[in-house]
């Protein structure tokens, strides 16, 4: 039986992944705060991390030492944490995504097409909304979309405009507006807006259940278990390029 070590098993996503794994016939060994993953990692086929951004670098080093494939779903990593993770995982296969939904992966793909097809006169705004308990902003999904947009338009990090207040003056053409909304029990809404003269294109994904993320993470774990060392995104898992 395919077995995963699920780090962060007591969180919202961890509990959802554990339930989805049971339905799919996947064995789960769960670890969370107070547990030592090193005591449970030996017999697993892959590791899934939905814990806390400070924990991922330690888990990444453990996976590298034990030669275990890793799926990273935790978000909010600081630059130094991301650098430590990348340094640790050079010799193991890893899927790292801010969102494991098939629909969001397709949204990334369509956003890239739109951003490269539409000229700069189509101005870009990104709006995301999550539940009141979410601790990081923008969301990991939004961060991925912003990277897609900046790469497509060849824009620097300074092009991001996080909210607007006061007398801001006219909008600069080569900027991307970023707006993070929080409230209620919203699981995750993301909209990329391309506003042109006389028309507006909006690409939107709305999640109504965490199960779609859980199913995607499990799909990634089963896929990465047979891959060569490297860093992969969900686009590759789904053969979108």
C-alpha cells in the first residue's frame, strides 16, 4: 500500500488530506507539533508537508537525508527559509506549489496565456479572498499567479502594488495591483483581471471545498514518488508543461 508521512496532520488541510487518503486507499502516518518525523519516515513512499513555514526547511533536510520524495503545500516562507529549502532538496524529487487544485493549476496556465497574448495596455489587477484565520498575505496561490504575470510581462518585483490609499495619482501602466481580502469562512477565491480600453477579461477560480486541494496533493505525492530528483510544479504533474 502506498504510504505517506503527512506533516501537519492536525491542521485544516492535514485533516482533509487524511480523510481523502483513506477514501483513496492510501496509508497515512501523521505527525504534527510535538512529534518527530524522523521516527516515522523510514517506511513511507513520500512526504507531504502542510505545517508551518518555519518547519519546512527542517523537514526538507530530513527528506534529503532519507532520500524521500517531498510535496510542499505549506505557504508563507520567508526568503531565507525558501533558500534553505532549495539548498536541501537538490538531490530528491519535490513538488512545490502554493495550491494543489487542478482548477488553480489550469488558472495559472490560462493566466500565462492571457498575459503573453494581451499587450501592456491591458492593465493587471489580482484579487484574492480567504477565511479570517489565514495568517499570510498574499496567499501562496496569489504569489504563484503574480510570478506567472511578472515573468510573462518581464516586470520586476517593484511592479507589485499592494493596495491603494490616499491620493495615489494615475495608475502606472507597468504595475500589478494586488488585493488580499479576509473574512468569514471563504476557502479560497482568486481573480486575475486584465482591464483594457472597452473590454475586461477576468479569470476566476473559487474553491468551495478543501477536498480539491487534498486530492491534488495526494496525486502529486503518488506522481513524485517515481520521479528523478528535481523541483516540479503542479503544471508538470498534470502535463501542462
